């Protein structure tokens, strides 16, 4: 089946239009993102951090945080053997 050159030209123009439209959308999004001042961004991050700390469960009073997990000889040998491969 032979496709005429006119069809290929239309496909190429459609591809160019798609690339141009994508670039326009990305440029618009970038302008909206840069519309915030650094102080606004910093304040927003501080708010989000405070909310995350308030929502996260912490250790109860008097409890110690968990210490390092002990690793046995068998596990250390297994890791060492994997590294040698």
C-alpha cells in the first residue's frame, strides 16, 4: 500500500502542532509555579512540616526509640557471599 506524500506532510504538521501545544502548556505551568515568592514557598513548607509532625505518631513518654537491629553471623555471611558474586 502506497501512501501519498500529502498524507505524510499532514502527519508531520500534526506532530509539529502537538509539540508546540505541549510546549505552551509546559510554559504556562512553569509561569504559574514561579508566581510564588520564595517566602510563600518557605511558609507553605513550614506549614506542611508542622502538619506532618502533628499527624505522625511519636514515641510515648518514657519510651526509648528502637536501637540498631542485631545481625547474626549467618546474615552477615550471606551478605558477604552476595558481594563476592
